[in-house]
């Protein structure tokens, strides 16, 4: 990259009403993805479109319990995982964002 782009930090609380949650669950089932991925995808698309961004920088705080023996550890272990989600062209559709997030998680592209 020849230029540095900075984005303002977005810290928001968003409440989804039960009918919206049910629609997201049904959409996740139709797409064959976990509910959490569908919920995150909707939020990424909404933020990207609201700010007219081509790419949404996403940083998630996740538990570090990936290994087979990690469940035996007693400690508040977490990790920050960052991924840039593209919203250009066909990647900008809800299904495109779902695919990007599922691929990033499976391939551990942080």
C-alpha cells in the first residue's frame, strides 16, 4: 500500500428485536453458516454502506481456546483478530461478506 488509511474506531451497542433475530437465524440456515457469522456480516455491510467504505476493518476479541489441551488452562486468555472485509462489487453483497468471513475464519487469515 502506498498510502495509509485510518478509520475511526466504532464502538456501538445495537439491539436486534426478536423478529429480526429470527430472520437472521433463517437466513443463516439458508446460507449454511453459523448465526454469529450472519449477524457479523449484517453489521459489517451496514457499517460499510453507512460510511461508504470499500473495505471495513474488523477487529474481534476472541477466546484463545484453539488447541486440544487449551480447555484445561485456567486464565483469562483472549486474542485480537483483525481482518479487512471488502465491500466492492460482488463482495459487497451480504452473501459475499458471509463467504469472506467464513473463509477468513477457516483459513485463520488474521
